[in-house]
C-alpha cells in the first residue's frame, strides 16, 4: 500500500503539531498536543487521530465517533515513535528514515484497523 507521510506541519512556537498520512483511498490526520516551554524540550501530552476520505469527509468509527485518542500502552509506544521522528538522528539521516517512517505508519494503521470499518 502506497503512502505519503507529511510530518510537523505547524506554526512556529505552537504547542500543537499536525501530521498526515495519505494513502491511495483515505488519509489519517494526527494531532499532537505538547506541554512545556517552546525553548526547552516540550513534552507530548496527548495524541488524537481522525480518518478522512481524500475529499475531506470524516469517516466514523465503529462506535459512531470520529476521532480516536491514543491512550495507555499505545500512547507510550506512540511517544517513542514520535520522539524518533523528531530526533537529531532522523533529521540528519543518521538512522534509516524509511524504517522509522514505516514503524510510525504501521502503528497508526494498526490503530485505525482496531477502531474503524474501512470498506
């Protein structure tokens, strides 16, 4: 499955980060909220995602809601993956960007499959 990963589309000094994964038939919008000073290293406190069609129609989850909040052990895993994508090593190509991107996308895709019926 082909995808395009758009990372960290945000305003300068913003505590909200928007990431998007675009697939052939749908896209996933991820919102990360951070706490702490912009000058020091801010801490990820919340991550949400929504699934949309390519023409920006929201897709409802199995329970009728539209967004998923990543919680518990999944949040810990997500924090690690997000930290990797924002790391010095990733930005300066000192680690395999392709592997890091795939780990991130596979994790989010697993969360989508658990919460949505994609027909």
